[in-house]
C-alpha cells in the first residue's frame, strides 16, 4: 500500500504518524529540521504572559524556564501548540486559529492592555510577529529560544520510499521545510518522483515554494491546523 511522507521534525512527525496509522495510512517519516536550544538566557524581568508560535519551542525550554513561567497565561498560535503547552505544565492556555495574524487578533482578549509579553520564537520566525503583537497594544520581549537546523540530505527512508513508489502523498507543515524537501529530493535524484506526489500543505504560505517550482498537485488546508490538513487526505486505499 502506498503511503504518506511526513516532512516535519521528528517528535512532531511521530505524533502525526500515530494519527495517520490509526486512520489506516502507511507512513514514512522524513525529518528535515532538527530542533535545538539556542542556549540564549530567558530575558530578565517580570512578564504578564507568554506567547508561543510553535510546539517546537517546548523542546528547547528547560525545567527552570517552565517552572518560572507556568503560572502565567499563555497564548499559543494553534491548538496543537496549546496541547503541548498544557503537557509541559502551563495551566492557563488559550489557542489561536493557527497563524500569527489570528494570534495577534486574539491577544487582546487574553492579556490586559499594555501587558509585558514574553514571545518565544525560533531563529527562523516570521519577521513581523513581534510587530503584530506590539501593534495590538503590548510590550513585546522576543526570546529566540530554539533553532531548527536543516538536514543536508534527504533521510534514507524517504529516498527509498520515493525511489520505490512507496509514497503518493507528502504532508508539509512549514514553508521552509517544503522548499528544503524539494531541494534535497532533487539533490538525491528523486526530484521527479517528489514532484509527482500529491503535496498537502498546512497553508497557502507553506504551499508557495512548491507552486513556484511548478509542482501541479498542491493543495492547502482550509485552516492552518493539522486536522484540516489531514482532512485533505484520501481514504487510505485511494491514490
């Protein structure tokens, strides 16, 4: 049975693989980004709340950081990030609809006007995220807590799966990893097979580099969260 290529960091990819397996899909995990802490100290001072733009942030936070922040209200970019925040020990968690625009729009209903917010980011974050929150009336303190390091080659399991026709669908969760996947597939002489897949993307922003490369079978989720993305999948027996 042909399966699904999951292109996201390993911890998150394994969660997705479990969900897909429960739905009857065969899965090949291909982590292209590895999450590491930057070891940048948490900014000093008191905060009124925490804003987190990716579940990857919680792989970088130490126990001391969580203990110091867990009592604060936390605004997560989407429901999955919110779930991971709760698992990490945060009690007062609200989740936006899955992107930074929705995050900034929801913030005034979560935090008081003028609140000092700790914004936990990865090094390759959307540049306008702090400004969007500042424009909503908050004192924003960015913290570059983690970095997503790119792999230099396509994982062997993905090369084998593409070469053998064992996957027909690829799931993409970030613009950066979508572009990286195409580049690495071409370097591994799997570019034609990769382009022939159905490419299902978390948003139009994620889909953009694939469309720009002329890939035809690209679809974006109706909303930027995983449930909407998985809804694009065919029944496991379909191609």
